[in-house]
C-alpha cells in the first residue's frame, strides 16, 4: 500500500498524539500495520530506548519493520519524526550522520514547548551517541541549559539529567554548575522530611561524579536511616508501623556489601532487629485468635544461638523445624522423648490436665484446641524471627525460585503450576505475605489432589446419579495414610477448623483483614516450603 500523509498535526505530543494515531486504525487510507507499529513506538519510555531493550521486548519481525518505516515523507509531527528516526539510529548506527542532529533538534524543540524533562533527558542521550557531530556547539548548548537546570527540573529529573550531562559536557563543568546546588537542596529536603527527593539529590551527585556507586549507596542508606529515625521519634504506642522495617531493610541492602558502609551496616542491623521484633509483637496481638503470653526475648535469644550467618543457614533452619504435632502437648502426662520444640514451649504451652489422660469430652478437646493455637503462635513468632535473620543476607528473586523448582522436580507440584508456586514462594521471601497467601493456598489444595492422583486415591464422591469432587477437608482425610494422621490433623486445624485458625476458608471468603493474613500467612508459606522441598519425607511416589 502506498504510504499516505498522516493526518496528525505538528504541535501535539504524548497522549494527544497517541489518540490521534489510534483514530487512524480503522481508516482504509492508512496501512494498519504501520499505524500499529507507530502506536508501539509512542508507548515506549524514552528513558529506556536502546538496542537491547528493543530486541528483548519486541519480536524480530517487529524490530525489522521499525527499521523500514519511511517517516519523513508522511508527517511533520516532531515527536513521530524524533522517535522513529531515533529508533532507526539505535538499530543502525550508520544513520547517525544522516539523522542524529535532526533527532536532537526535534527533542529539544518539544522540550521547549512542553517543558517535559523526559524530552530533555533524551536530547542529551542523543547528543551523547556522537558528541563529535556537536563539537562546535557544545559550549552554546551548555550555556543555554544552565538557567534551565538550576531552576526548573524536579529532583527526579535533575538526577536523570546529571548522568547524561557529565558524559556530554564533562565532570568539571557539571560539578561547577550543580554540585553546590544539589548539596544545598539535599539538606533542604531532609529538613522538610522529603526523603525521596533527598535521595534523588544523592543520585544526581553520583551522576556528576561527586560520589561513586558505593558512596552513593552509603549516602542513600543514611537518608533512609534518618527517615526511619523520624518514624521512631513520632510513632504512637501500640501502633503498627510496617514502613519502619521496610526503610531499615532497604537501607541495609544498600550498604550490606559496601566496605565503607560497615559501621552504618552494624547500626542498621541493630535497629532493624528491634523494629522487626516490635512488628512481630504488634501483628501477633492484632492477628491471633488467641495470643499466649510469649517471652519474645527468650525466643530471640534462642534464635540468636542458632548461628544463622547466611541465607543458607536460615534455609536449613526453616526446613529443619518439624510440623506441629499433638505429641508436643503430652496429653497423657507421661514424660515424652525430648523434641525440637521443648526449648520453645516448655515454659508456655502445657494443657492444664494435671497429668490426667485427655479424654474425648468436649471440654478436653477444647483444651487441646487452645493448646494447639498457642503452640502455633509460638512457632509463628519463631518462623518470623528466623526469616528476619535470613533477610539480612538477601532475598531470592522469582526467576531463581522458578529455576530451583524446575531443578528439584518435586512430586508435590504439577508442572503446570511451577510458575505460580515460584511467584508465591518468592513473594514470601520478599515478605509480601498477602500476595504469597493468595497465590499458594489455592495451589496447596490442588497439590494435595495431585498427590492423591499419584497415590491412586480417588477424591471424587459418587452419589447415585451425581458425582462431585471432595472438598479440601475430604481430600486431606483421604490422604491420612500418605502424610500420617498427625500432619493431617494439623493441616485441618490450621486451614479448615472453624474453632481454630480456619485460614483457608477465611482467606478465600474474604473474612480476614490484612493484619490477620500477614500474621498467619508465613505459616502457610513455611508449610509449603516443607511439602515442596521435603516431599519424599512425607510421601513416596508409587
């Protein structure tokens, strides 16, 4: 199809330009494929345009079409011209001499009209590709930019400009113009408690070469620490402040491996441990149906004695904790064999039966239920403390979890559900237990059905002319011989028992608020880890 002049005027940009091009889709005069490709190009973030981005995010045939768009004869719209020619230069550097100056001019003209600094950043990035072409103009360009840069950009855009500015005009010129300004603004933002703006000033100082990357990490961590200290100074008693731990954790991640930041690291670890202990207490009080008296200091002391000095140490510790069982409660009053739990529960959790055997009466069953709730509360606190220790050493990303699940070939997970499990487990490692719970709990139910199929156990009920799938509770009951009665009892108690946590039912029906989900979801996440990574310890595939 012969190309037709696009009926979009110069002087419209971004959203209005996108809308004008979109309206051409159904007009027979225009090549629909061209219109679709222009819409793709208009959606691109100018800060991200690179050959790597284009080839990673678009199909080869799409990238090839981008290179063949003959844009100059069909429009005088500066943004269309700039974007298309910019992409063609990125994909074919032999076009630099032909189009680069024009592309830079288009971007600067758009900036002059719109005062949108995304265009100015791209303008500098275009010049950066071939400074020699502008060698006789760089001084004039810099002089033209000076009054703009010292007065107009937001902290974010100034930080982005700084990285381009230094490459185009040199470190000395850039620092002479902006170093004092950025340092002054950083102090002003800190005094006004605009902490993110202060961090962008730190980024800008890195951009003009005042800080190297490690120094930037330390400086940004100090800003986050100051923000956390402000939260501590102003927080109300008996109030949950999740952002406090988040700020300290982000600061710690910045300096963890930075040699110059080790003193800051030690200070942050101490503050983070104290903040997370407060988080655990607050969420436990707000989330638990029954909150036993817990000696947090004793639990923390015990966890500290576990010598969790790496992520792997924490991983092994988590997987080494056994699933809660009734034998913990010593219902007969006889002296049990020592168990892992003794060190945690001996002081707190005992049925008040005075050594009498537990019978089958409603009252005794209620006592057992209460004891199970209390024991689980201790275990949840323990899991959170161990997880907090692990967080100091890094968090595995979702793609790592997916590859790991592929490698271990756990019989607990159907192949079609690997991605969902990876996302749910990774969310737990990132402490996003709201997301983790909503992803993993439905998949756990499916996995138990999958296990039943592997063991050739029917989970379908047949009733005359009807047949229907067993509920989750029915499936668990049928798996008693596979997982063992004590494990099944704990799963039923936690996920399904209305007199206990009833986590599955209350979560799925929206009866749980955010704090209760946050409190209990780590237990569901931990159970998932156990079943996925210790599959053979719970059942053997026939």
